[in-house]
C-alpha cells in the first residue's frame, strides 16, 4: 500500500481550531500524525518557544551591571542561575512603535514578536504585524499535526470593544498574529490542548479502545465507499477517490496516535479535566504540554502568555496581596517596587521549571533544550510609565548550536526589538532584511 | 444541429417576430462599435454572428439578453435604441433560445453531493430525535455564490473526516445515554455586546439579562452549574454596588437563587478585585440532580423594581461598551455546566424513545430486535431501503459493541456506523445503465424525495414522503404538488427562511459585524439579532401568505420588537416578542428599508455606497460587477476627508475613466440610499454635509433617494424576480446556474407571471422543471476534452 503523505492545507487546521476556541463538551479529537522523521544525530529538529510576561520588570534588578561573559547574576534571574550558559541577556531593546497605540498595554504584547505598530481601533478592524512564530511555523511547522500552539492563562475573548484606552480588546488576547489582520486566539484550557494532541478519553486504555473502534469503522467505511464508487460516473468517482484518499490518511494518523499513547518513553500527563485551580498548577501544566508536544513532534512552535497585559492577578502565596497591574505602577516607592520584583522573580522561577524539563528531555543525540530557541521576557521595561524603551529579554536554548549562552549583550539605546527578531528568524532558516521598524540585525555570534 | 436549425427558421415565422435581418441591423448599429471581432470588449464578439443558429451560440446570446433586460447595455453616454427596440430584440432572442431548449433540454448535472453541516445536524435530529449543535461538531463549509449547499464546494478533507468520526462517537454516546460518557463540560456565553439591562428571550418574565439555552444532560445524575459574572478589564465585577439576585431555572422552574453584591461586596472588592471575584465565583457554584435529556437552562437577574435603572450612568443603549466600566447592571459572563457526577442510568430521553422501538428479552431475541432498530434508523438516514449488505455491515458493528458491553452498546456501535459512513453523508444519484451518455433522464422517486426534502426542509425525507416515493407514487404530478404544499406548511419549511433567504440576502454576515463603538455606541447584540429576525419574518410572510415575490420590494409592513422599534424610532412597542407593524414612511418599505441589509452593506465607521450598489447588483439584479483591479488604495480616513460628504470623497471613482466603467453602475445605486446611516437609521446629514441622494442610474434614469431607487427596481421587477428565481433554483439543485439553465428559468417565470409571481408558483415551477426532476448522464470517458469543457462551463456561474 502506498502511503500518500498529504500536506494538509493550513486552513483545514484553522477550521479545526475554530471549533475548539471555546471550552466545549466532548471535544474534537484532532488526531495528529507523526511524519516520517529524519531524526538522526546529524539532523535534529528545530523548535521555537516564545514566553511572555506582562507589565515589565524592575530593570536594574534584571539587567546586569556589566556586559559580556563575566556579569553578576541579578536577583530576578537568580532562579535560572544554573542555566547561565544556556541563555543570552539582551538589554536596551525597544518596542518603538508600541507607545503610539492606546495606553501602551495592548501594543506591548501584540507587537513583541513583530515590531509592528498596532492600529488604533476598538472595532473589528484590528491590525498589527505578522509575528515571527507564525513565520517560523510556516517554514518548519507544516509537517506537524499542529503547526503552532498558542497558549494563554487568562481569557478576555468575551470582551469586544474598548479595553486599553483606544485599543481593541482583541490586542490583549494573544501575542501571535498569522497575518497583520488575523490574531490567533490563545487557548487557556489544558484539557482542550490535551485532546487536540492525544485524542478523546480520560485514560490511555480508554483512548486506545476508542482508537480501535475508529479504526474498524474506517475500515468498513472504506469498503462501502468502494462499493459506492462502482456505480458512479467518472466525475462523481473522483470525489469518492478523494474521500478514500482522506480515509487512508486518517487511518495512518490513528495508527500514529495509538503508538504515541503506548510509547513508553513519552511521559504523557494525565488527561486534565479542566483548568487547574491554582495559577502555579495552570502555568506548570501548560509548560508540560509544550514539552510533550515538542517531544512527540506534535508541534515545533509555541507561544505562551504566562499572564496577559492589564490583568489584576494577586500573588498572596509569594507575599504579594496587591494586584499585578496596580503594583506595576509603583510610583518608584521602594516597598512597592520590591513587591513588583517578587512577581518578576516568581515568573522566572516558573520558567526555570520549563527549562529544566526541556533540558532533561532527550531529543536525538541531545536534549530538547539543545535543539530549541526560547525567548522569554516582557514587552515593557519600566511598567510604571508604560515604557517600552528600554526593555530586556532572554534568548535561551541551543537552537542546534546557534546560540552561545552565558553573555549579556547591551545594545545601543533604542535598538528595535525587530533587530533581534531578524537573527532569530535566521536561526530558523528564514532570511529576511526587515521586520516592523527594525534597523539592522543584532550580532549573536 | 441541422434539425434544430430548421425548427428555428420555422419558429421565427411562428412567433411572427422580426426576421433575422432586422436584428442583425440593430446589433450592427449599436453593439459592434465595441463588441467587434477585433476589439472583443469584455470578451464578447457580436460581429458576423449567425442569426439562424442562435442556439449554438447560446452562451454569448444569454449574456446579451441579461444585459439588455437589466438595461445595462448599450451603456449610457453611447447611442441607444429605444426601450421598445431593446425589448423586441431581447424577446426574440429569448424565444429562439427557449424553443431550442424544448427540443434539446439540458437539465444539467449536480455532482455527488455531501451533506453540509446544517443538513447533517437536521438529519441527526430527524433520525435520532437528538438536537446537536452543528458548529460545535463540524467545521464550516465552503460556499459558492453565497450558498453553502453547492455540491462541488462541499469537498472532503482529512480534518472533516476526523470530525465525522469524533462527531459520530459523541452523538451516539448522547443518544443512547452511554454510561461511559465521562464528565462533559459545556460553556455558554452571551455575546459580550449583548445589553443585559433588559429581558432576554427565553428567560423568565420579571428578570433581566443573562441567557437561556437548551442544554443536553447525557444521563440521570448530578450536575454542576458555575455562573460567572462579567468583570472589567482589571477584574472588578460589574454592578456590585447594589444587592442582586441571580436566578437559575431549568425548564422554567427555579432551581437556585444566588444573592450577591451590596455594600459588603464592594468594600471587599475594591482593594482586591480579582481575588474577590474568585472568591465570589466560588460561592456561586452549585450542584443539583437533573434528569437526562434536553432542558432549557436560564440564568438571569431578578428585576428588583420598575425604577431599577442605571441610566444615570449609562449614556448608551449598549450596556457593556466600556471594558473599564464597573457601574451599572450585573452581566452574565458565562455559565459552565459540567457533569454528570454520580450518574445513575440513561433515564428516559426523546432520543432513547425514538431508538428503542423494541426491548429484547435479555439473551433471547436481541438480534431480531437489533435488526429492527438498526434497519429503521438506517432507512431514514440513508434515504433509501436498506439491503442485505447494509445490514451485514451494521450487524457486524452491533456484535462488536454487544460483545464489549451488552445490547445497548451494540446498538450504539451500529448507530455510529450508520451516521459516520458515506451512505449517510453523501446524497448519491445513480445514472441508469440503459441511458446513453449526454442524455437527460428522469431521476428515481426516492432521489426526487431526497431532493425535495433537502430543498424545502434542509433535511431527510419524513415517513410520508419516503413511503410515497418507495411506492413509486411521487411521479404523479398531483401527488407531487400535494406534497410540496404539505411540506411548505410544515414548520420544517423554516429552513427556506434561515438557509435560503438568510444566504441570498447575506444576513449571516451580520453575525460578524461589529460597528465601531465610537461611532455607533448604541449597536448591541440585541439589535443585531432583531435586525436579522425582522428580515427573516418578512420573507416568511411572503411564503406563509403566498404573496407575490415582488412584495419583497414594496411591503408596507414589517416586524419589530421593542429594541428594533427604538432603533427605527417607532413609538409604543414594548416587549421582546416580534409583531407586525404598518410602515407609514414610504422610504422604509420593502427590502431596501430593512436595517439588516443597510447595516451589512456598511463598514465599521460609515456607510459604503459601493458595497450597497454591489449588493443590489448581485442579489437583486443578478448582474454582479467584475472584481476590482488590484492595489486600489483605501479611502482616506483623515479628518479633512471626513469633513466631506461620501459623494465628494468618491469623486475619483467618476473622474478616472478606468474606474468609472464599473463605478458609474455601482455608486449611484448606493448614493440613493445615503439617507440611511451605517446601521440603517434615517438621516439628513452625514456629519456636517447635507445628504444629496439623487443620481443618474446606469441606464440614464434619474433617481432621488430610496423611494426613487425602489421605483427604479420595480420598473424592472421581472429582472428582480428572475434573480431570486435563479438563486432559488441554484439552492434547490445544489449547483450554480449557467446559460443553459436560462430557458428553464424563463419558463418558470412565464408560468408564475400568470399567478402574479406568487411564491408558491415559483416554487412549484422549480419543482416541476427538468433541472429538478431530471439529470444529464455524463460522458463515460474521463477527461475527454469536450467533457472537461462542459464540466468547467457548468462550474462557472453566469458571468
């Protein structure tokens, strides 16, 4: 039997996603498929992950005093100290265009990965720029069942209208734009994400049983489609041939999902029932799902908003009963700045668990972390004044030998974030000279 | 072809029309200046045509007829013959073409046709008596010419097949009441721009806001309800400053009353809005036992007093316009229903009653009972009698399920096979073997029954229709007509309104329209729903009262509820049920005065005369404009531009002759409606500029305002009626119309004109047409040049 490996048109996935944007009852199992992997030591698969935190950081506790390799680890970054050689600190970046829209919150996250400018509107005619995660997904993600994962923690998709002064709520919901006018909704429910990856059923045994049922149905359906085809005219025959081809394709996928469910090497988390109670569990689960998705090659690109701009979450369990947005407007009062800093540090601590898992997960001859490019940071710097200049981010992972960590690169004042996005695209194999308001390319070698 | 030629010559004598030389002279004088062999303007060459073989050039001549009847050719500004001459030429051409069609009917051929998702859901409802939400289960379908039931667009993809598989599992689990259904979590959300300071349809009288939905509870058991209140962008719950009571009802009976808000709440909430919200929401969660089956769940807020109002704070109709606002009424953000917890049995649901028409003695007569159940369901689902091979397949799956978990599991598995297979999902019409290729043949009675029920009801045939067809009685024209009338008066004929009319008039576009809240702050979901309902009710009245289709243009009545009445400025209408009102303002009569159409042909911040012109050309006149050239810059939206009237801003359309060819057709139509703003309200000024709604139409007629436009359309009402008929015929047979269908369309109209173009006459004409009752057998040879060409031609819609 010739296995025809079909390249799925992107839009069939988007339609599948459209049905899962809201937490549904029994959800669609978008049964993914492993493609023929050429995972040899010589050719590992590139992954990209982008992780965002809102409201900026206390910059002088984040950015080291000195540049180069000998910098002293700062308090906020202490939790990832042991990963020192696996990331580069980049400072003095700027989202130059972000301050032009609304109060500056929505545009922070909306332009972080595009260096574009958001259109001032409260209506449906939102416009920003295509983000680099989507550009990368188009290049390396078309073979995977899910070209890219967009994840979030808070959901404001129920708000249409004015959210951030003159900016539409649509800008706050996601950091991923597949075209300048198409924001991609972020999924906040790990159950939805899980079912998309592994199929329907609360235990591996149940899922297996359901997959068996699916297989026997497909088999029989194929038989009756063939019978049907015999009596049809030429034109109609072609449509049924199409149908038969597609049946074969999902039979193949089901076989792969079966394999994935029984693969001893994969540590599939238990199927989540719903959104976890605590913030820490929710974030942890989303990180875990990204790791498994990379490991099983279900996707190679993910964006994750650990928290969105303009949220008022409190963190009493780390000693911050004040609301995040409010405390980010600390008015330079030292005790308040210290509280804001606690949140910054806590987020880095959660991030360190992701790095640990990525490091510990084998991938070919190395680890997932070796073969990934991971960006972490915020679109704001000094959150008190909604400043997007300067901002600082961490570029981590190995990116298959392309990222040399353990350094602090300080850029000339006002360097566009776009100047970092371009070399990041290059690492993924995309040559481009300009993005958004970029003025050049930061040298990362 | 020679035979046809002889008939033609005879026919011209028969009709006493002008002999060919006069027609040639007319065309040569007025048309071939542009449409010459050399210039071939718009790809049309009318020079040196053979007028004795018009039918052989039908494609070109049908284009000519269309343009002549619409009055679009010759274009204004160039020499034109009088209307009488134009009509004479068009009539002569039509008669010639129609005569040829009588001897060589071409009913066309719709290819194998899969169910779209609306039809899928309706079919599940009719077979299993289970309501399902098609948009949850299946991806959206592609459409052509605005309709989502066109066979060649209903393609197959891996994503779709996966969904059929998973949908069949979910549907059957619910239908049977499978104990293994697990915990199902459903989230229901009112649209964020729904104003909740008023009664919402479906909720108990005496309450405000919230929502009412039908939720399916899969098993008898305990269910959890989690209502959540709307919060501002910073996490503050709306409306906390007063004490409120949220009522939850099932099938109209109160199951819970939850109190919240007041001074207590607000004091705690202000310093820690998100934490307080989480705490409050945790208190609103509750669990109660519920019986399996569909139940109406309503969540709304008790109206405390008639004086209760937040109008002092609320300047606009729309209550939740500003995500930073926290004052005013509480709003329901969503309600999450999960369960069953601690289930105890499938209960007694409508679906189970439909499925289990027999109950076997365990271990004794299970197989015969299974056979009975599955063959009944399959017959309905497959739209044909079930044969031995079908039963063999179904019983294999029955056994599989039976071996795993008993009789009911077996039935579940069997049903799953029924609804996931090609027999259910495809509408198959088989060419008879004894018919020559490229010859038309009558389709079978069962195939006719299917076409009829999908046309009028968007679902599978019912028992009555099926039995008549199975007995071969549907061929009888009297029986057929009786069935059509019966089906039209059945509630399922609402599908003609919600599927045909809503797509023809593009009403579904309103769902995605969000007029800019800065410019139209009063526009809310309540209005959006009401606008759609108004137009649907208008169309429905034409069907139910069997009115002339032309009444759609002239109707001196419409349907409003309180919200819509307020929008139009009609006084004295209270309550959210719709009622008929007389229209006193001449400008408002008919489709052109419907807020729905006026809104969906606007853009977020303003009207779009071009969009309105285009909409009328496509949907009412059947003459769509060609697509715009690439790289047309957007209209300037700066303040200088906004100070001008829309007309002035679009002068460049007229000034540039390259643009003018199309825009002098579209723009004047749109300008005549400029008194209606971007959400359909009457206005005399656009900003500071006074509105001038007069213009010159493409045939030279001077038109002033909406009334003038309506009269312009009425002067060519046959064009309007033909356009609607073409679209209805396309909807009925599931393929675009082309020039070969025009003789049949004209025949339908000739007959219907004797009855003042009443809707039922047009409908009957369609059902009696060769298009509906026959099919062209295809040439056997795959991809032969001529066969491929005819396929492509069939796919390309007129123009």
